[in-house]
């Protein structure tokens, strides 16, 4: 089945693109003209279609609202140097979506539906892909239970929707993070590895508390002992200690970030030693005291790397040195940018190119 050519498109008669300030996009402020919608019913995904973006008619009894069957992805499309459109790492995002869906007892989405759906929506709203350096079209596939019923059950009806949003370059100023020692985001055996909506709902309160205390985000620690580092907010966390790239090993309580995987792969190519293992708070505290920690940053699709300025451990602020032009973060970000733009060879087939 080749869906790409066959997905019907109902075009809007009132494009909103003239209202977009492409010089000041920010993140998530605009939603493009169209959306892809596919229904799951009678045990199968039905033919997807592209329609003008707008409200859907849904029952307040739909099961996702009550029992939380909702998962999503976050990815990016952009123009390459030669004018082709690139959707980055489609395959890996697809695999992760299906892992999240399986954990929530939701029906898998075929690679064909996912890929063809992304290609079709990106082509339809190609005019919304920003052209400035570092800008991109953020893609938000989301799947949720749409069946209306109050009884606690696994839903029989779902919607798969892809929204897109033009986003600007994410110049994240170095952030202040607090190691969270009271609340947890995810426990081993829970849903932390799934990109499900509920993980975010539960993270808001502790994050809000941290904001009131003057921090930007929290660093989550393990649910059992609050001793080991999991990740930070909606990003995986990485450190440069003794010139090695050190990051928590994946577990059921950590989201398997595509950016994390990309940066680890590139670091190895750059000859940097990479350690994926348990990292205790004590180790980080000692590394600050002995000045062996030189960089710390978040890794995620939105910002790629987000430098960390301060880590608060047991009430003490530890400062990272300023991000250096010849440091790891900027070097790896440049390497990634070169692959995505076509300036460097795409050895790992990460680029999904549409012409
Ligand atoms: C999406 C997400 C990340 C980052 O994953 P990427 O695939 O790199 O964007 C990290 N942690 C959490 C909790 C997330 O939801």
C-alpha cells in the first residue's frame, strides 16, 4: 500500500499563513492550516484524510479524558541546503510511538500510515516550513481514545492526528535546575519510558513548585531512593565529566530520546568516550567539588541541546562554567546540523528527504 499519493486532502479556503510573524515564531504559538486525521474503529485504522485544522466534535465521555489513553510524538521537518524537505529520524520516532502505544494498550500505527501521513501533511503545509536558519516545522502526531463510555476499559475507538507548527530557533539561555528529592515523575515498571500525556500532568505540580523557588525545571531522580538521576523535564540529561560524555542508562522510568541517541552516536564518531550508566547525585556533587564536570545539558528535539547553568543539590547551587565555543555541546550540535542540512554525509540514514 502506498498511502502517500492516495491520502485525500480537503484544502482550507481561508489560509491563516498571512497572520504568521515568521521573524518571531517562538515555540508552539502557531498551528498550520491543515491536520491529518485517521480513525481507529472495528479493529483497524481507517483511511486517513487531511482537512483544515480546527475543532473536532468529541464526547466529554471519551475515554482518553477519564482514563488517560493518550500518547504523542515530537519531531521536526525543515529545508535542507538544496531546498529539499527533510523529516528527521522518522523510523525511530515511529518505533517509539508504537512502544508508547503498546504500554497504554492502544493499537499500533503501521510505518506506512505514520510515514505517509507525515509526508502528506508536510507537503500540504510546505508553505508553513520556515526558511530561516535553525527554524523548522514542529510535527506533533498524537493518538488518543475517542470512544465515549464511562466504564473503566481499554477503548475500542481512537483518533490519530498530526498537527504541525512553525517554530523559531530555540536560543535557550542556560537554565537553572533543581534536583527533585521529594516528588517523582516515573517509577521503574511505570510509564516513564512512554511518551504519554499522563507523565506530563503529574510533572506539572513539582515543576511549578520549583519555578516558584527560582528554577526553570527539575532533575528527576529515581522513585525508590531519590539517589540516581533519571532526566530533566522533557529532556534527557547529559554531562561532560573528565572529558567523557556521561548520561543515565535507559530504564523503564526514562524516555528514550531520539536526540539522546543521535548525540551519543555522534559523540562516539567524534572520538568521545560515552558512558551510559547510573549516575548518583553524590557523584555529580563530587564532580563539582573536584571541578571534573565541565558541561551539563538537556537533550531533546525542541532545542537539540539546552545548556545548564546551575544545578541545585540539597539546597546548594552548583555552577557550570560558561558554554565554550570549542566545547562538546556546540561541536556536536554543529555536526548534527551539518547532517540535517545536507552539508555532511548522512551515514546513518537519519534524513527522510521529500522532493
Ligand atoms: C520527548 C521527551 C524527551 C526528548 O526526546 P526527543 O526524542 O529527543 O525529543 C525527553 N524526555 C521526555 C520526558 C520527553 O517527553
